[in-house]
């Protein structure tokens, strides 16, 4: 099974990965935006979105205004799109390694800046294994 319970979980993980890697990829043929009402009933989702948007647009002092919510969602979408590219690359490079292990390794790498001394138990708790 997947290390993520729901699609929104992988999207937020991908957005953080996309931001961390500086991979912001606009969606080609923009369809329907993320339905925020289905994304925001998880503790911390709004805050993560806002942090990514502010980090990506540090000079924009008005970005957190209520009327600019859609811009913050679009920023989240673009970083999620970039993060999904990074995840796809890591899965392809991993070959036959189980998907859970690929995600555990990604989290470990980001927690330890690529050093191999990461805490596997912390990583498992993060991924709710």
C-alpha cells in the first residue's frame, strides 16, 4: 500500500519537496484548482500553504490577505507539481526498491541533509507507517 492515506497527503508532501528543491512548475492546461475545502480539514494545512507561499514570495507583504487565498493555493499547486517531478525521479532511480522505502529515504535525506545518520523511527512516524 501507499505510505500516504489520501491524495491530499501526497500533494502536501510533494509541495514541501518542490519548495525544498526549488522546483516550482506551473500546471500546463490549468484545470480545476485544488478544492480547498477538501484539503483544509487537516491540522496545519493552511499554515503549510501559507509558509510555502510566503517563503516563495518574501517581498510581497500583502500575500496573506484573505482576498489573495487563490494565489497561495496556486503557489502550493505549482510547488506540488514540481515536487511530484522530484518524487517521480526518485522512484525511477530507486528501481525495485519498495515505494515506502523510497519515501522513507527521501524524508531521511531531508531531515539529515543527505547524511545517513537519520532516525528511522522518526521517519516512520512522519509517514505514519
